[in-house]
C-alpha cells in the first residue's frame, strides 16, 4: 500500500474542476508527470489572477519577497502579458527583514516596472519596537498586522492576493482560494463560502473584503519545481552559503546587522546554512545544508521530513497562535 501511495497521490485537477479518484489497483494507476502537475497548478493560478482582476474594484498583490510571492509575481506577469500587471504590489516592511531581501525587492520591482507600496508602522519604528523588546506576539501585531490593515484600508483595496498554501500550516488549510474577510479584515473560518469546481463567489457586502490565494493547492516542492522550470529569480538566502550565525534556544539565527543584541555566551561563528522561509531575521532560523543550487535544493526537499515552518519563530508560542493572528487580519 505504501508503494502505491508513493506512485499516485490524490491531487485536485483544476483544469477540469474535479478530483482524480483513487484507482482500485496499482495496475490502473495513471501516469501523471511533474510537468502535468505544474501545468495544471499554473492554469488554476492564472485563472484566479484573471478572475480577481475582473471581479474586484481594486485588488493588490502582497509581495513579501519570499519564494511564494516571487511565484505570485511571476504568475501575475504571465496572466496579463504583454499588458502590465493591473494592480500594485504591497510589501509590509517591519524594517527587520534580511538586508538581502530588501535589495532583491528593489531590484525586481525596478526590472519589472511594477508599482510598489511599502507599508510601515512609523510609530512603532519611532518607539524602537523590535522582536527583542516586545516579544514575538506583540511585535508581530505591531509591525506586521497593524501596518497591513492600515495599508489595505488607506489604499481602499477590496481584494488582497497572497501566497498562502494549504500545506504550510493547519489554519491555512482552512482557507478557501477566495477567502472572505468580514469588516475590519476579520477572518471567520465558519463563514467561508463553498467552492465548487471553477465557480467563485466574489460578491461583497458593505465592509467585506476578500483575500485571494492562487497557489493554495501548491506544495513547497511544487513551488521550487516551478521556480526551476520558469527560471524565477529568488533571494540567495534560500541557498546554502557560509554565513555568520549564532545558536539561540536550539535555533540557528543569522547576525544580519549590529542591531541584534547578543548574550554573553553567544559567539557568532560561520556555518553553512540556508533558509526555507524568509522574514524578520531575528525570528527566522536557518538549517544546515549543502544545497547550493536549485537542483540540490529540490533533491533535499524530496527527502526531508522537516516542516517548512519549523524555522518560523514568528508562528508563536501557542498551537493556535497562527489562527489567532489570522482572525485579527494577519495573512
């Protein structure tokens, strides 16, 4: 049975709007290539992008600079080519991201000619709010959630396109591709609308908005295989390099600048690491790896059993912390 599961897994077929049903025997298992899967996932995502542009008055694409939003940006360009992307990009900048991320953001935005909006909590910056001074939960609320909600309200956006995937985390698995938000950007899981085949209920009443997730059905491995196939540029932090690190509570953290206070027993040293997910550098742990290029990285992903978000200290201290943040408006 295990051999059968490895040969054929249930995957939604967005091209025909149905699910491939389980074969009764291994002899009847159809052959589905990686390219077939990527083609189907891409087709679904392009449809969602175009549906969003047509159904909503003022959409915006969330650009966090990571691998998922890099794929989103590529899909947005592909969906409307040769016309420009018909909505702006929004980056919520905590000011604690890796320096390489900001350099990559500015380079890509200039190269693509995209419109970029940068949301910041200026009051929090003036008060010196940091992951060390206020703790993970309060820092995330002040420097991520607050500027996100303010930027969405100020811009008058009725739909925000994000790179959330259902395989990332249990609360994200509850999301629809078109995920309704109540007034105040509140997420109510029990009020989400059913999604049948390629029919989207995009109607909004006063105060409601929509979060849109074109790559909901993708896995982390799908994302990397698509990045390789489409030659999508990503931040070099995803690849194994010799980097200056400290070990804190069992996590390998990169000393990205001199703002990060070190304990007396924390001595920076060089380790060959890469990052599976990116964000604020004091809250993002690296992993030791030899994957220096895409082929090596994908091979590593095909064999690892470690959760993608294991290195995200921002996910919090309690099991329901991500869902609690999402109910307040966090992506």
